[in-house]
């Protein structure tokens, strides 16, 4: 199959490789080569997301990538999170593109919720005894998403994790904002392009879902 377009966010200590058209398929390492190798290694794990969204994701055992852009990272990059959009993220979304990324983001929430539901309250610690437990990760996700919503021009109250009605309402509002952005210019000094919002949120959800799964074993 053709090479998959990716962009690299390059910090001084860490590099993130992100598949432009697949929100959530992002991995990092200390250099470009290892970041791309990590992205390839996670293809089978990521495949469950488009499969659940009923989006075709036919991929070779060893996917090939085409680096279409390199972005200079910042302190967020080196801290351990992607922090910058690609230049192509400012392209106006079509309604079909908006629906597609919303479907992938919605499934990413489901993957995270499923990981939380199946996990023990106390997760296996790392080699140095670090790492949040299950409920702390779940609270962290909600807190982070509340920080992202202003990037879409939304003013929402942070829901409590045990109030699933409010959590689901917040998620529906986020998806509605992405859909409503279709056809509009994707610019704004204090906002993120909706493509990037979906990619950043999906990465965060899946990264922690996979962490919970791995640390539950």
C-alpha cells in the first residue's frame, strides 16, 4: 500500500511521529527513526480504532511512512506530549472529513472507557515505582480535555468523572463543534485547528488506555 503521510514534531529530547490522517496514531521516542519504528509497531494495536469506527484500515505488516513535514518542538514536546499542529491542519475540513475524524475520536473515548472498566484500581508500578493508578488517570483525562475545549472556542464546565451524563454531554459538544467547523477557516490565535484537536485528544486517550492495559497485566 502507499506510504502513510506523517509529520514529525522534533524537540531537543523527544520526537513525536503522527499519522496525519489517523487521529490517535502517534508515538514518540528519542529520535526520528525510533519514533517511526514505534509508530509502525503500534499499527496492529491502533487498527482496532478504525475497525470499530467502520473505517477501512488495510495496512501492511510493516507499514511505510512518508514524512511530509518536520515541526520544531517545544517544552511540551520534551515533557512527553505532542504540542504542535502540522501546517496542513489549517486546511478547511469538508463535512465528510469532519465526520471521519469525529468517528475516530468517539471510538478513542470508547477504547479508553473500556480500559478503565476492565482495570484494577491499583496498577502495576514502573521500575522506579512511578505511575498513576486507574482513577487518577481517568481524572487526568477529564481535566486535560477541559483544558482543550477552549481551543475549540467552547466554554464548558469540567464534568465529574462519576457523572456520566455530564461526561457524555461534554463529549457530544466537542464532536458537534468539530462537525460545525467544516467549511470554515481553521485559524485563530488562541485556538487549535479541529483536525489537531481530534488528533491530540485521541492520542491522549489511546496513550493512556494502552498504558492502563499494559500496567494491568
